[in-house]
C-alpha cells in the first residue's frame, strides 16, 4: 500500500514547515529549506518493498542538509539512492561534489554529513534501505557513495533499468514477491561495488548477469503459473534451454529446484498468516503446485513438518523454531542465496 504526502491542500504559508516534517518522516532527520518565496505544491508517494523503501518525490527548489547534529538524532544506518527524472541536483558529501542530471543516480550515506541542493523544480525516485540489507563491507559502501552513475553501460545501466522497472511496478506487487525483487536490486548494487573496486566477483559475466536478472524478475512475476517451465522461460527471453540452465549454475541450483524453493517459501509465509486462514490446498494452488500430495511431500522435505502442522503451529503461537526445522536433506527456502533472487521451474 502506498503512503502519500501532498502539500497541495496546505496553505502556501504553512507548506515549508509541513514539507520539512514530511521529508524527515519519510527518510531520516533532515534540515529542508525551500528556495522559493511562495512554495509550489510538493508530493511524496512511498511503497515498502521488503528492506527497500521506494519513494517518488516531486517538489520545487530546495536545499537539504544532513548535519552531525541530525545524524545523532537517528537514521545513521541508512543509505539513499536518488534516481533523477527531472531537474538537476548537486550532492556534496566527503568533500566530493556530484551533479545529477535526468537519467543519472547517486547514493548518499546517512551516517556522514551531506548537503543536496536542487535549484529548480524536480522529480526523482529515492530508494532507501538499511546498510545491513546489503552484504558488503564498509569499504564497498564508501566506493558507492557520493559519485555519479549514469545509464550509459555496464552494471550501472542494469541498476538504472532494474530500479526504474521496480519503482513503476511497486504498487502492483505482492508483498513477498516485492521483497524478493528488492533483494535483487540490492544484490545488483553489491555487484556494482565489486566492479568499481576492480575485484573479480562470483557472478556471471555482465551480459549473463543482465539476462539472469531479467529471467528472475520474469519467474517471480509468474510464480503462480503451474505451467512455468524452463522451456517457456527460455522462449520468453529468446535464449535456449541449455543456456538457461547454464545461467543457473551460478545459483548452485537447477531452474526447477530454485522455483520450487521459492514456491515453498511463499506457501510457508502465507500459511503462517492469521488473517483468512486459507486452506492448504488453496495456498498450494495459488503458488503453482498442481498436486496437493506433491506439495505436502515437498514441504515436509524442506521444513520437517507438514503444511497443516506448520499452519496449526503458527496459528497457536508455537515458536517457529519448533514448528519449522529444515530436515537434513531438505532445502530451507528461507535461506535462499543472497544473489539476485530467482525461482526454478517445478519438476
């Protein structure tokens, strides 16, 4: 569900104060100064996608400052990526100055002072997340912050394209699917940091990484389709089935096995929800399992309990540590790889 903050209905004399509070409430404590005598209407619409908050921001000229005093008030563990759509922005952090034009993005670290100035009406999308959500070192994070990235080529182009698609689809995504797509976005940023530091990364070559990310995005959006198969996935992306299987070697799983893991995890999450209490068969069917008996066997192999036992255990307040215990030979879907997330077609 989106959260919208809009100053259109606020009297012009009160807009500056309202906007200051809206920006700080949406992101982190910030000092916002509007650079126009009569503030034009401004708007923020936000969506939560797992660890990632996605916010579209439209407003008039302003200056935003994150001082040491404001850092002490909280939010120091967050980072923000701003993808510019309209207008220009100047970001200053760590004695580095970044000029952002439409189509470019830059990352700011809320743990260190920064200033951002937008001298004309603007429109950008902000992606806001805790640094713990990306499994990379402090050195890698530093290499990402306070520098401009454009959509020209390489991993930066992939990041720009993927984030743009993710933000446009944010309000239509199932929460669990949204979380996985957000994880993919953060994984791409980790790959970008490795690329910038000149390290070899345990990822596919860049062209393969692009294809793999697109394939994963496609699979997650069609996870409930029982007809999802390597053949159909390959055809949708104009690649051979052999090449598709080759891509998934980087995930240490077959296409089919990875999809099954994701489907099982979606079912596990839904069965744990108290609202509605859908039947096991309905949940299994919603996420692409055709056979209820096959689903039950796969669920028990993965988690050590039957779907009904898991549903009853979570509904009665039974600790998850007792209700779910991945069996020795099973695959815990909840511990899926931190790389760009993707399922694998049902076997």
